[in-house]
C-alpha cells in the first residue's frame, strides 16, 4: 500500500506500482448493463471483495476504491458524483483548473498519451512512469492501471461498447448506452460510435497481446473478451 507524501498533493502512477499486488480487480464502466445486472454484480463484489476502479458516472451503483477520469467533458458534467471514500485518478490530459471544479484533494496523476493522434502510433508499454498505447476509453486504460498496481485477476463490468444494442432500440429508449440517462446518451453519432467500438476492440486486443489477462463479465459488444461469471 502506498502512502501520500505530506508535502506533495499529487502522486503519479509510478508511486503506485505494485501497491495492490496479488489482489483481484474489478473495473466498473458506466455501461447500461450495470443497471440490468446490478444484483449479480453486487453479489460478485460481496463474494470476491475486489479492488474496484470506477469509470465516469457510476457511483450511484457502487463507490469505487479508485475513480478514474480522463475525459474533460465527462468530468465537467458528472464530476459532482465522486465520493470522498475513493482515491481519485486523473489522466494527464485534464487541466488542474478543471479538476478543481469538483475536487481539490490529493489525487493520482496518470501520465499517458491523451492525444489520440500520438497514441495511435504507440505500442502498449510502461516505462518510467508513462503508460504507452492507444487507450480509446478510460475503461481500457483502467485495465493497464490494474495490471501496474499488481492485480492477480482483472474482471470488467459495464464495458458494453457503444453499439451493444440495436440502433433503433437505443434511439427509442428501449435500451441504454450508459447507466446514467436513457437511450442514446453518447455525444457522438451512431456511425462514430461504431468506429469507436472498432478502436476499443483493437485496443483490448493489444492489451491482451501485451500479456495482460482480463475478462468482461457483463454482456458486451466485445464478445471475444466476454466470460460468463456472474451467478
């Protein structure tokens, strides 16, 4: 377990390497399946007591041990949902002024290529405090973070993908993209959502090829990485 330096308000991911060694991790995304599978997921958490990394607005479902934010727009809109019980993690692309809009405490800075153009040229790796690779979503980045913190197992819930459900069902509000809101809640067009899912799939494949084992245990558009594990 790492300890905060009394002087420094900001830690880096380098300070946290191996701090949760040997523990089971659960990455909790903000996909609509969180609502649909809330009881089985909570039972999983109660049974295995995993270290949790939350992504975006998901605290109505569970207060995570770590709460990761990388998207400025999401943070500005939903940052008020955070809990003082969580250790906060912010991607290096979020300006400190924006972070202070909702949070002024100690946090962990995650250094990675926030620019998609630069990231697309990188292979998955970690060197001297910097995480390399094309992490299209915070959920993908959280897998790498869990690995660096020393996870023995990594499970994921709420990583539905933007196009898990039929377009017409989402647009009619019969299915939900996110656990917050109803229906089509992403800020991109459907065609852009399809492309984002393609890039996320490539990223997940790269993470697996790097040697990190993980499984998504709620329904997902990324079927290769799905494993039925909820009771």
